[in-house]
């Protein structure tokens, strides 16, 4: 009986934590177009995909090219990036016909949450000027 109660408590805690992690930040305003461009243009971003915690790096060129590498398996993707008229950071990967567009929120710890359809999809962990990963 005690084990069942502990297990139930653990499951409730985990499901609450997971639900909170997938929700957009409350009380915060997303970055505007100028701030998005300043954040990514000409820089390499360290990132984390929230669905599985995998780590990656994205190079956002000043002329709208994006290159990504996933650290675990070295898988690479190329595409284009832009900011749309709704102040969302958008990425269109090669071979796709619809861009992924995110509202971006700065967090208190200096990271940036990327939100798509009210779901926290990815996090920018840090940024370095230039193509520091030779992508």
C-alpha cells in the first residue's frame, strides 16, 4: 500500500513537471522582430530539443541560411530562416514546404524558450558570434 502511494505521488509529480515544461512562459512578452534578428543573425546557437533533451547547434547566417547539427549522431540539416510578420522566428528546412515558426521568450536564466502552438519545443541555451562550429 505504501509503495502504491509513493508511486502515485511520483507519477503526479512527473506529470505536473512535464505539463509545466510544455506550457509557454506566463507573464512574459515574446521578442519582437528586431530582437529576434539581433539574437540569431550571424551567430551560432547552442540548443536543446525539449521532446527528448537532445542537444544541437544552429548557425544562422546574416543572409538567411541556417545549418544545424545534432551532437549525438552528427545529423545535419540545412534550410533558411526568417522573421515573419507576426514576430516569429521561422525555419524552413530543405525538402519541407511549410516553415516551423516560433515565438521566442527570454527566460530569467538567460536562455530563450521557443514556443510553437503554445508548446515549448526548443530552448536556445547560449549564443556565440560567428560560425563557431564550422557548420
